[in-house]
């Protein structure tokens, strides 16, 4: 098959690295060569187009790429247009926050009325202010937004925040959330080559399986039958567990469960206190 499907990913950066890890975790062998713009997948008719993150929605909407992996913040700022968000991917999480100098009073979006607010996301901020019915002056910047209050360019900022360390270093405090962002898979109105429809479906299913397995754990244990209601309550993010009889013991069962949330030591201690024994926690590599 000569036709190849294209996925646009961020060139470099943490999101670009995680995007490549996702593709490889989905079983696609990426061949990295001298060409930094285009990577080929060895075992499927797929190419990875490595571009600037804010170009990814345009490439997908124009049909240059069939899929894209991009931060939801980029998608929100550009506008969805003819794009479809297929699924969140579980990495690249951060929040777009309003931040003000430490000590400045803030009692909701109304506190921003009449202020100058610096941001690299003017459209997203404008929609936030419009929803709140607040008029303020938006100062568009290309980067280093956090220095704007110190330079007297603005009294507040709107920017992406992950740890908050950069805000703290510049004497700022996050006071409101504009939106929550993470990496998402997007696609255009149609796949450029109809022959590749089955490849596109495989990508979606595999990515969904990788995303579903992130942080998930497979938990196994033995437990008294009488403890099953309490054990089901303790298991984090689990549906109904699989329960099978134990040979030679009519009062005990083996319990198997997939936990979508973190399993901490405190969880294991609670399970043991409820009567569970031989508790085993295993990572899940793939899940469909």
C-alpha cells in the first residue's frame, strides 16, 4: 500500500516526547532518521509530521495530516473549526490560570474589571471574560508573561500553570482557573485516503487502550467471602471485581480487579485490615 496516514505531533518539547512515547506504546515502531520533519512508522502505513504545536490544528483541518496530538489549550485558542476532539490522552496536564501579584485582593472574575491582563492566549482569555461579563484590557505577549506585572505592563496575567514554581518566583499567585488542559487526539472531517480508514480506526483503538491503562493497576488477593462488600468499597476506581472460588476453602475466594486510580500503601493496609491476604498489585501495559 503506497498511501500513508499522517499524524501531526509537536516537534520537540515535553509534549512531543510524550506523543512519540504514546505512538510507540501503541505498538508502532517509529524510525527516527536525519529528517526531523517526518518520521516513518516501520510496521504500519503511518508517518509522523513533526511541527510547531500551534500549527497542528491547521495541518489537520487542511488535510495535510489526518490526526494531530496537541494540547487542548492550543485547540481552544485557535478555535475548533472543522476539527473533532477524538479523546483525551492522559498526559500534558496543566491549567490555564489567572494570576495576580501576591497580596492583591481577588474575589472572582469581577476583580479583573478595568485591569490590564497579559497573556499568550488572548482569544481564550477574551471568552473567559465575556462569560463573566467583565471588561478588561488584554495585553498579548509572545512569552515570559509572568514578568509583565513587574514591568508594569499589566496588573494580572493569564498563563498555563503546572507546578506554580514560575509564578512563585515572580511574586505571583494563581487565583482563578480559565480552563484545564491536557494532550488530546484530534482529527479532521475525513481521512484523506479512504483505503486508510482501517488504519485510522486501529490508531484510535490502540491509543484508547494505552490511555486507559495509564495509572491503572491489576490487583489480586485472597479474601473471606464475608469481606467482599468491604473490599469492593476499598478498591479505588474499580468496577465489580472478578471473584472465583479457592480450591479446598469454601469460605474464601480469589478477587481480581482492575483499578483505574492509584493504589497506595494505605489501600493495601485497608484491604489487609478487611481480611484480604496474598495481595498482589501489577502494572497494566495495555488495555482494550
